[in-house]
């Protein structure tokens, strides 16, 4: 399975061969997918070294000169250059694309310095930014075309690994620019089933890595006779409010699942929409505990032991049913 990073950067290379206005700045010390850029498009590639602030300012200058600029680094370092993103890009109106690789606990067991559990919260605070968490590698590749054709300030959260089952989502009709601009879709429809005795209709909203677990949770409750839908909210900002409201309107319980701490994160964004549109429904936000995780272990182990195993999520939902 090709990674989201490699899928994105490889597709970007294909377009850049014929579009000399495309530039890729890398803060990564090295990756095989970057070698092709170094050897075949050296004038459109800059290895910036470990200097995120300088890379963002340099990208902003290129953008101001009319170039289509992409900056790639580990997602954890977005906080390091937040000031430059705010002043040089958001405030100055320079539409660069920021590729943050290894979101959530994706770089486990490297420790909390490499595992951003609050990047949604601080990045969505920026004015005018778009935030995407692509579902699979095919969606990551499709995002390249959107970014090249409609340059904006974007933060794209790339997963190092994800549930292989997610590769089957949206494969029947393809991932078009129109689909991407919708910002969400119902990955598992759950309201077209025959009536049953359970009155609770559950809508689970998630994205990225946790979407795979959300679907597993939904299947467990469906096997018990509950009606459960799963919404894949791949564009976290701006949220398609009309489509989100329609997706949740017939459900009783809304559950948000995120590999982030809860303060200002994914679930908070959903609650803001519901508040703004006067949607009064029970909401359960499920995420990582309010602490930095120093345990040395794999991503799956850390997720399972910090309240986000499938069984733990199911138990939390059962308490409020």
C-alpha cells in the first residue's frame, strides 16, 4: 500500500513536470519519494534542512511571486512555524500548501515531541485556512489536482499508515474534485434499514486513521440492532455546514471520534456547527486524554491503552445510550 505522502508527492511531480510554477520545499532529511525531484526537477525542489520557519517564509515569498508552493515536513513541526504561517501566509494572503506527515500518534514510538495531538486545534484557529484529513492514498493524490488548480492556504494532514479497508471507500465512483469540495460523505449509511426496537439512531463522525476504527464500532452496534451511520469529515475547515446538518438531522446521538485531545479539536468543531445552527442533540466526544503520551510503544498499542480501542469506544457509547 503506497503511503499518503508518497501518493501526494508522486502525483505532484507528474503535474510539476509540465508546470514550472510548481515548487516543493522539503524539511525532511530524506525520503525515496523526494529523490525523483532532486534528480529530475532540481530547479523546482528545495531541501530546506531542519528549518521550518525559514521554509515557510521562503514559500511565502515564492507564492507572492505567483508560484504554486508546497511545503512538506512532519506534522509535529507545524507548531514550530505557526507564527510564520500566520504572518507570512494567512495574514499576507499567500496560498501555500502545507503537508504535515504523521499526524496523531503516527510517529510512535518517537514520543510526544513527534506526535501532534493538538494540531487540529491550533491550525484551525488561523483565518482563511483549509484543513484536510484524506481518507486514503487515492484521496491524497486527488487533492494535488485541487491544490494546483485552486491555490489556497491549506494544511493537509497525511497519515503514515491507515486501515487498509479504507482503500475501498469511494472506489466505485472515484474521488473527483467535486467530491473533495463537498468536504464530507457518509462512509457507512445506517438509516435505510428496517425499523427495530432500539430508539437511538447513532451518527459517528470521524476522519483519517480513526475512521477505520469508527467503522468497526458502527458494525458492532449494527449487529446489535442499532441504526448507525458513519460520516467521513475529511475537510475539517471549512466544514460544509449544510451537508453536515443534513447528515446528522435524523440521528439522536452524535459521536465524534478523534486521535486528538478534545480541547479545540475535531469534536469541538462539530459542536460549534451544531450550536450555530441550533441543532439540539446528544453529543459524545471521544478522543485522547488531556496529557502528552510519553510511553514507548506502537501507535496501535498507545491508542488502545488511551481510551480509543474499539471496545473502549463502544463502552463509552453504551453508557450514554
